[in-house]
């Protein structure tokens, strides 16, 4: 507490000094009058003396300082509380998102999509929606379908050029439906597009395959050449000069039989073939499918045909194939009827078919 002494000729003057120095909240502690000057007590001048203190002002400052400190502490506590609440919320969202992510991955695995691809797709959904509920299932399907369609957008059917013979060979493992697929293509181009089509079969290991293609060729009224050696294949292709399209059926080869794969590679490389189409069945297990693709890519594949999509509900394999081989998809087949059960692949339609069975 500060105590100061003030003097003046009268109280008004002294009070003015106190207020000016200590402020209007100053406290007057003592007042006295005294005389000063004069001679032997005569003619002395009367003065006023005041003792004043700024105690209230300082107390107020102390109180204000204390209050400010308390407010600062309260603010700090609130900030910490809000921070904890935010962290808890983020943790809950993170846990919810992680749970959502795993649910999505499990649902996508049911569609025949591999774990790596399922994780990638699920992460894209969670990044867009965050923590979602089952009520968002239709929105999730829309996002997944859109993402799948982007990946499946590499579609390219057989393209014919006027005045030029296009030679196309179909290769693939035994039992994927190469011969039936070739017959469907031949019938569509010959009957519906009025193109001149010639057939060649190099599948002489299976008599039934030759007989099957002969039957189709007679029904569609198309010429058929049967070849046993690469040179015979070259000669057969030369016979079809002037045709619009030549379709070659090759023997089904197991990816595990290196000798047969070498023979097929020799057939393909020695003949003037424009495009080689790998025929894959949608019913094949994804692990086996990847092995087939690895082996057959040594033949310099150009495009893909996927068969039997009507025989499985796990069409995610199509997505896997496209991501693995990075080649255009041309056609899909969906039944045994010739020529009806084949169509040019469409990315939006395929994505819709893949996601059709999706359920959380």
C-alpha cells in the first residue's frame, strides 16, 4: 500500500492533487491544518495537509490480475477439454472408419475381388464417406460402381478395315469355351454384319473340337481349314486373302505344360496373325486365373474375351483380370447359344453386374 502526503492552501486544492496523482478511488487517511511562515507566530499562513493512499486501486489491480489469471486457467482447462473431446471424436471416427473399412473389404471379397483390390476400393469409399451407416449402402454401391467402371473402361472389340483381311487367333486353357466363342463371333460378323469370314482350327488334339467347329461352319455356311503345323496355318491364311475376317481356333493348353505352350507360341509367331485374344472363363479361381495370365502373356497378347459370366456370382474376377493384364477387353459371353450369347463388353454394365451382389 502506498501512502503519500499532499499539501495545499485549502482542502479543495489538496483533494485535486490527490485525485490527479492517485485517481478518484484514492483513500484519504488523515487530514490536518498547520501554519507556516510569519514572524514569531504572527502573520503565519494556514495550510492543509492530507495523507492519502491508493490501496483500493492497487487492490483492484490485484483483484483484476487474480481474476485474469483465473480466467486464463479456465480458458486453458476448456482448451484441454475441447482438445480431449476432439481427440475422442477423431478416435471414434477412426475406429468407426476402420470398422467400416473392414466391413467393406469383407463384402468385396464375397464378389470375387482380391484382398489388395478390395482394400484399395474400400479405402476410396471411406475417404469419401468417412464413418457411414447401413442406410448409406446405396450410396456406397454407387461409389464402388463408379470406381469399377473407371478401371473397366478399356474396351475394344474386333475392328475390321475395308479392303484388308483381319486375322484373329483365340488362345486359352482347355474348357474356357474358345470354340463356341469363335463360332459366336463368326456368326455375328457373317450373318449380322454381312462380312466374309473364314475359319481355321489348329485344335487337332481334340477330335471333338474339330467336329464341333465343322458343325458350326456348316450351319453358318462358312469355309473351314484344319491345320496341323505352323506352315499349314500360314498356307490356310493365304487361302483367305480377300476375306474380311479370319478366325483361328487353337488347342487348349494348360499353363503348366511347358511343351504345349512352346508349340502354341511357335504357331502364333510363325503365322501372319494380326491379333491374339486370350479367352478366360469367369468361373476360374482367381489364383489360377493369375497364373494363366502370367504364362499366356509370353505369347504377346492383344485383347481379352471373358466367357461364362452367367455361371458365377463372383464377377469381381473381371476387375482383377483387367487390372492384372492391362489389355483391352473385347467381348463377354453369357451362355451356350450361338450366336446370341455374346456381346461387346461395356464398362458401366460390367461394373453394375460386379456390384449387383454387394451387401453389407
